[in-house]
């Protein structure tokens, strides 16, 4: 099994039943072993990726609260050299950021060639939240679909490879994880009152996600919907997609500078 990119609205399945893979024959032990092999594979590819420096890789992680964005980052990129990787978490825009266009702060965090950049939430929040909370007129957030598509098209034309993952969690599993945050003193800090506000508007956010996925999954920046109720399956699917995409880039170590070939060190 592997993830397939969102091709059209008919390939978008966001019901609770689609948050878990059915009929998977791999055991938990097998999943962990396969994921570790993929993590090691990503680490090896990243070393060449960093030296090659023809591309940048941008990973976008979106999902409801408690869908596992942090956990995915910890697991999938655990073996990557920190010098070649950056993680950006986009919070509520600051006063300065609000005085610029909504993509201004995002463009500053796009990774340079040779680097892997991970967005923990992203510019898509500037469609989802304003739409659900009615913060701006409809014509403003609907225009952002095309603005984001053009932005990502420009990035890919300049060597940025983009993979976007929507971590799809069911309502019951989210409740379980939120309760765990309240009960576990080591996880209390993760809980926010705003999480319950978003949960109360579950259907509105589902509709907003459908709009994002159908309008902004493109050939150059595809969306992948990841069943995220099972953490092991989630990590395995994301890691496989990233490793397979890196392999298609035909990465190579650059040749030595002719000026240093044959030099002797006394």
C-alpha cells in the first residue's frame, strides 16, 4: 500500500471510517521495522540531497488538533542531519505579518536548495481559519486558492520539491488524544481551549479541508491524505512517500573541484 495524490474531489475521503486503514496485514512489529528502514533510507538520501544542492524539499503537514504532526516529524526525520533540516510552525500572524500579504511570512521560511524544510501547519491556515471563523469576506479567502497555486508553481520552477500531507484523524480518536493530554501531566501543555472550539465546528472544518484539497492539489504540489488514527501506519505511509519522491530526483554527489584534484597534503 502507498499513498496516492488527490486527483479530484472524488478522491477526497474525509469520513471517520477513512481515518484508519482496513485490512492491513502488517503487524505492529513489522510496521516499526519497515518504517525504520524508510527512515534510514531518507537519512542516506538526505546526505546526497544536501551535497547535490540542486533542489530544496518542502514538506507541508496539515491536520486537525492531535492528528500527529509533531509525532510524524519526530519519527520520520529522526535520523536526518539537523544541519540539513528546518521546522517552521506557523502561529497566529503577528502585527507586522498582518501588514503584509499572507504569503510574506511563508516565503521567508521556504528552504534553500540542499535543505529539507517542514511546515507544521502552513499557509493553508490562511484559508481554513478565515473561512470557518468568517474573518474575511468570501472573495478574499477564495482568491487565495489560485494565489497559493501560483506561489507553489513558482517555487517548483525554482527547484523546490513540494509534498503536502493532510493527516486525517477521526472524531473519536481526536477525543481520545485530547483526553490523554488532559490526564497526562507531561502533555498538559499541549492542550488549548481553542482545540475544543475547533472541535465544535468539526463539519465546518471538514468542508473547508475539502475545498483546500480539491482546489490546491496540483501536479507540481500534490496533496496526500494520510489515515492518521494509527500512528504507526501514519508514519510508515508518510516516510514511504518522501523516500520514493527523493529517489526520483536522481540525486548525485557533485564532482570535485578540478583545482583540488590531485592535490597532496604534506
